[in-house]
């Protein structure tokens, strides 16, 4: 090997040694690092050719967020290039399963929040656009939307604020700012943002939805229901969205015909089966549990619970996120209501105390509890 070749290889070895030390230090502090930062580091390393150093960062990101499809795909690419073909194929298949299992957000919510995914690669793409068009509001809005959809409200808020500095008269962005503030738990500030957006656009059904949730977060159930009642009227012709609004108000009589319509259009959506059963049971109408479809994963376990095919404990074992536990506890309250109202009340109280106001079940449980005698 020539002297130049030796020096090149030595330089590469030193570079990887230094990078390896940084990766090790980063992994040691990864309990404080979020999975998005881990993914960013892994992606940079992979693009520089250091695939063996990217692998543990991708893997750690997946340990923190098992449904991170972009990290799963990145891990597969790194393993593939490193010659670990069989493991790479398994990883690609896992990424496809994650994407197939992603459910869109509730159809009554803002269009940005109806998306599902992490959008990390999209954020990186917008970064370069923002650097080129620093005085253009659109890249900031787009990047803010990607952050909001991926559950990073702090970064979303920074982008929306920057867009509003460049151009103040943007009620749609003001409403999105409200969504980010609400996601951060800053419900009072969120209500102010939604107020401003609705002053400019009083018939914005999505802004009404956002303000209702922020008001619920502040304990204003009656005010939240006022917004939902107006949103319900504005959503004429949108059965799935109206069904969700009515469910939030625990208005099962209004929800049932919309659920029937939604189920007719999307017969394979398990949530329409679940909520239709819920509405019929709470209305005292015949609800045939044997007619519920049998399917794996979530919310299939809830359908099996309602059908009597599994026990509550078995259903709760599959409720491995805050949202899923809230859904399970709400349904346990529905099942208990006719025979043991105290048990139903206890289940619904847990939903309200331990879940986000943005969940359908949180609002429905709040309205159910409001009907109990003091």
C-alpha cells in the first residue's frame, strides 16, 4: 500500500475512533436524550458512511419509541449495507408493519393532527428550505406542522411564532399555535390563541375543536361542550367527524346515526364497531357482542373484551400506552354501568385523571361523570 493509502486509512481510523467515542458518550446520556435526537445523530453518521456507529443509535431510538418507523427503516438500511442481510430484511418488514398499524388521528381534529407518523425526515428537509428562504412564512409553517404532527409541540410553537412575526394576520397559524400550546399543557394561553383565531374566522370547526379541548383542560366542561355543539353543526355531511364530536359530549343519540354512516363507509375500521357498540349499550338498545369482529392487536383486544372473549385483565395487558389504557378503562366503565354504577364511576374517574383532554374517552368520561348525582 502506498504512503498516501496508509495515511488515508489511518485518517479514517482516527475519525471513526473519535466518532465512536462521541457515540458512546451520547448513548451514555441517552436517558435524557429523546428519540428524535438519537435519530438525527444516527442519520448524520449513516450519511457519512459510519454505518456501524449509526446502528446503536437507531437501536436506542427504537428502545425509547418502538413505533418509530423512520428509525426502523434507517436501521434496516445500515444493517443491509453492513452485510447483515437477514436481519435487515426482518427490520424492513417491521417498519412496514408499523406503518400499516398506524391509525389516523380523530377526524374531528385539525388536519395536521389527523396525520400519524414521526415526520423526522420531513423536518430535516424543511431545515434546508428554511435556511434558503428565511423571510418566507411557508417553510416555517410547514416545519411547524411536521413537528406538531410528530408530537414535538415545543419546536412547533417556535416555528409558528416565527411565522407570525413575519406575518401577523394568519388566523390559521394562530389556531395551530393554540394546538401546540395545548399539547404543552398551557391551556390558558391556548384558549387565548384560539379566541384570536375564531374572532377572525368564527366558523373554523377545527379551531372550535382545539378551543374545546383547551377549555376542558382548564376544567371548563360546559364551555367545551358549547364549542363542540357548534362544531357538530358546522360539520354537516361529515359523519365520522360528527360521530367523534358527539362521543366527546357523550351524546350517544346524536352519535349513533353518524356511527352507522361511518361504519357503512369504512366497514373494516375497528373503532366504528367499538363506538357503535358503546353508543347502543349506553342508549339501552340491543348490542350484539357476538357481531363484533375478531381481530388482533389494538383495538381488537377491546372488541374481544366487549364480546366476552377475553377478561378485563387480558385487555389491560395490551393497553400499553396512556391512550390505550384510557380507551380500555372507558369501556370497562361502559360494561359496568348497568350493574354497578360506582364501578363505572371509578373507571371513568381514572380516565379523566390520567389521560389527555384531547382523547375522545377523556371528554366522554368527563361528561359521563358530570351526570352523576353529587
